[in-house]
C-alpha cells in the first residue's frame, strides 16, 4: 500500500454486535444482583431487629399485683422484677370477659419498682374481671413492639 489510503472495512459487523450483546447481558446481570441484594439485606436487617426486641422481652417481667374498679374507672398496681433493659412503656388490657379495653402507659418502669396507674376510664359495661400487662419497646421506625409475654391478674 504505497501511497494509498487506508480504509476500514465495516461490512462485517458480526463480531462487534456479539461484544455489545455480551456487555448488555453482563450489565443486566449486575443490575439483577443489585436488586436481589437490596431485598435480601432488608429482610435480614428486619429479622435482626425483631430478634433483638424478642431478646429484650425475655428479660422483662412485669406483673399486676392489685386492681380495682369503681364504675368505669379502674386502678391497676404493677411491679417489675429485676433485670432487663429500660422499656418504653406498658400496655394494660382490662377485660370484662366479653370486651376489652387497652390503655397505654408510656415511660420506663424501673426494675424492682411498684407503680399504680389510676383512673383508667374503660367505658366497659359490667364488672372488670381481669387485667393483662405487657411491656413494649419502640423500634428504629418509631413503632411500638409489644412483648409477647404478658401477665394476667384475675379479680
């Protein structure tokens, strides 16, 4: 090719299209792996947080020690045993055997302390027959996570 022009021949493009196709498949595979990773990591993190709350709940023991109602207003006395982390509050469930009323008491109950919540207006008809108490924690999302362990006081 003395003194001649160099020309590129683009008539055979099969090799180029194979490379582009391979790169697109690799890119789509990476995107799919990224999506799956995000979903799996969120599931694992949510399960880990729930496990942490369940472990905290196992260490908490709160029991109703006395309860009394006058009309629709009730007073409930409860005691927390030693141990466990600070809680964010308790749920007091009053029942007359057919209906129930849930009252939230926010704030920590110190270990080995006895507290009384007064004038809980239940609005329930008939005599209140039982009280259930369960501790709860606030999770990272700001939602109440109620412990599965409850104590029941019959009166």
